[in-house]
C-alpha cells in the first residue's frame, strides 16, 4: 500500500471544520473520488495511526488496543495487525455486541484474526506492562453518554498507567459539540481522520484530546471541492486581517473609540479595556467613567483621554467616535442603565460586554452592527437557560444568540465560538487555562473594539481580536506557565500578534 503518512505536527492541522454527521454520510463519496473502497480508506487510517503512534512512542513494546463495535474499532484492528507484524506485543480487547460489525470493520477484524491475532473480552485482567493504549472504542457517532459496559472500559483505560493514543476522537467525547455527557477517555494524543470535527476544538475537548493531529488519508483534493461550514482560526490567520499600515497613516485614520464603564469600584476594568484598545492599534481612545476614576486612569495610562460620564459628555462622544465599547465595569445601577439607553439610540458599530449584556438580557433587542461577547454565564442569561445548556452545545448556543440579538456573537471559553448573522462560523484555536482570571474579558473587548475602529468588519474584528488575545496569552503560558497570569500581562506580548508581518519576519 502506498505510504500516505506524513510528518504530522500542529502546523498540519487544517482550517476547515466539518460536522461529524456530514462526514459520515460523505465518506463513500470521498472514497469513490479516489476509486477506492471504504475498507481501503480504513486501512489508510490504521496505517497513519500506527506510524504516528510509533513516532511518538518508539520505545513502547506492548500495546493494549481497545476496539468498539463500529468502524472506530475497525481502525483499531488494523493498527493491531500492523503493530504485531512490526514485532510489538499486542493485547486486543473488544466490546461484544448482539449486532454484526459494519462490513469494513468486520474485514479488519478478520484480517487481525487471520494474522493469528487474539480477541479478549474487556473483563480480562489488563496487562500492567502494557506501555501504550490505543483507543478505538467509540467514534464520531456518539451523541449521548456511553453505555454502562463501555463506560467501564473507558474507566479502565483512564486508570491504566500507559499513555493513550485515540483514533479519530477520544471515546466519550461528542464529535459535534465537544460535550462529555458521561465517561470519556483522557488521551495524550488524538489523530483525527479526513476532516476536523467541531468537538475536537471546543467544549471539553482541551481536557481530553491531548495533542491533536490530523491525516486527510489522501482526500485533500476532494475536500477542497467542498465548502466547509466552520473555520478554525489560529495566529497564522492574523495576516489575512491585519495588513501593514501605510506609512502616511495617522491617529485619525486608525479609528476613534469611546469606551463607557467603570462604575465605583471597577476602575480597573475600564482601564484595561482602554489600554488594550491602544495596544491593539486604535488611533484615539476616549474613556467615559466616574469622576473619581479620572486621575488614577490618566496616571496609569496617560495616552487615554478620560472624562466624567455625563449626559453632555456622552452625547458629544457618541458623535465623535467611530466605534463604541460599553460594559466593562458598567454596573447595573441607574448610572449604567442611562448610558446604555443613550448608546442604544446610536447607529454606530458597537461592542457590548459584561454588564451591558446583563442589562440586554433584561431588555432584549436586535442589532446588525453590534458585537456581543458573553461568557457562558452571560450567554445563559441572554438565552434564559442553564449554563449547562450553553456548554452542552456551544455552536448551537452561539447560533441561538445571533438569531435573537443579531450582529456578531463571541461565545467565550476554551474553544471560543464566533458566529455572524450572515452565517459565518469560526472556532478560535488559541488561548489557555491561564486566561481564567479577572480582567481577561475586559482586555478582549478593548482589542476587538480597536480592530473594529480600524475598519475590520464585525466578524473579522471579533475573530482577529480573539486570536490575538489568545495567542498573546499562549506566549506567556509557554514562558511562565498558566497559574498567576494577569490580564494586563498580555500587553507585553500583544504587539507581535497585532503586527503579524513583524511576527512572520521574526520567526522565518
């Protein structure tokens, strides 16, 4: 068989993301495009997985392979046969079922048995000396919690000392959503086949996928003829949005941004939003806040133009600004409510965050030129549902938000989702656990607001802002770890991502 394996690194992960159910239906068409059978496609998957597992675990001499009762199990049988032929000791456990195996998986099982392979029931004592586990238990068809017998196998996998290599998706992770409704395999590596699935990039994915790898199985040309409904964005995409500035550009041409918020006790929120806007390239940033915040803000960041929020200053600023950001530290008292009511009457592009979203949940309206940036708790209030419903299907939640509120929605979290009213859907593949601290959302609002002021469309500003925000944090996490990261620390690394041409030159 032709070697379809390639050196697989994070840089080979594609930017197109496909619904898992679509892919299952399209696999036959994909195989036909190459003039091969689905079984030959399975052989390619098994070979790619075997070679990648060997590459990452060259010293593993005893592989424990778990096979379920579907095509994911068929991939496992292929891996088992190849490993045994290479002189690796293999213990294969397979889940029994009353139903016959799918045709291709049955061929793969027979290939294993014809190679003198043995199939064990999961109830056997698993060999402690096994030094790699291949997870071929459950594939992308899972939509609910694994059955009790399968959950028991998953728990045995997780309790074993050996590292885990998952085929296509960790068993128990829902490919469509990233939800984990029951037991789930915690993999060290996952190799997904043909196309990326949304559940590998959002929801609970980051807790269980480990290092994500991808292999197209030779179907690259066929995939290019299809239109992916979802895009994955990382730092390499920034250059498509953020072009080098003209030498003659000036502060007026880089956008005028007004930021409204910072009620008593929350001056820090509005200060971080203001500085983030400056660091992301806004030409002029005006902050409207409480009188007592003015001196501290100007002292901390003299480049900000800080004024007391009054009816007159608000009216003048809304006239002056190209873009409005409202919400960080706004509060939900009369002071904040009155400001939001004035902003509601403006037709200028705007970003609403934090308390602006909590007030919006009370008095919903729909706007085309607004970005809203809820975290799951705020999203639950905006949709009048439980946070668990938001997290169980983040793409669906973002779709519901944009249908109800219009414009562009940024549903924050691990695997941030960006959705526009025009049907654009993006998954942000930057960021880390260090961002789970106060002020990160305020910084994000400033970055996106600044990019909106620099004439990016709402969807592009949201995607680029989220990518730059996460990438800046990733540099810090790599240098210092995730615990103790402050939102204001991002200002030291943000430069390189809002100037991607410089970043590219520095890393060539």
